């Protein structure tokens, strides 16, 4: 069993910055990729960004240039640096990870979500 623990969410003014963290723990043999998704009220969950253990990144178009995803493989932790935040960035942000419990068995895990609110 694996647990993803998120932190760093909160209230920020438009134009401000925030950094989210997600640490994976439990029965981990290796991690192929980690990422962030978000879900605003009344909307579907959408991709924010992902990163592989090799450092290959993928961003959604609306976030590219403002958000930066990074990873510390030694700590099984992924980060999301968010800059120039807008009210439309308000959402619950979820951590996601593709994790191997051994050399052949992999599973997809989700964190509990952390609230990010951008408002004056």
C-alpha cells in the first residue's frame, strides 16, 4: 500500500505564488512518474503537469509558462511551483503517481487533494 501526502495549498492573491509538495511513502520499489491534476467546482478533473523519473515533463497548455513541476527522486517527492496565479486557478489540486511495488507490478495512486484559492 502507498500513501501520497500533499501540502502547500492555501489562499493567495491574484498574481501571487504558491508551491505544492507531494511525498510518496509505503511499499515502493520504484516510481515511474508523478504529477498534478486539478478540479474546480462544477468542472472535470484536468491535467496540470507530469514528470518522469528521468525528468521528462508534460504541461497542460493553460499552465505552461506559469507553473513548473520538479521532482526529488531520492525523497519520492514531486513539487509544483505556481506563479502569476489567477482566480481561474482556484481548484483542488491532486497528486498522482505511477508506482511499482516490485519489478513487474505497477499501480496508479492519488493523493487526498489540497485546496488552492486565488482571490482578493
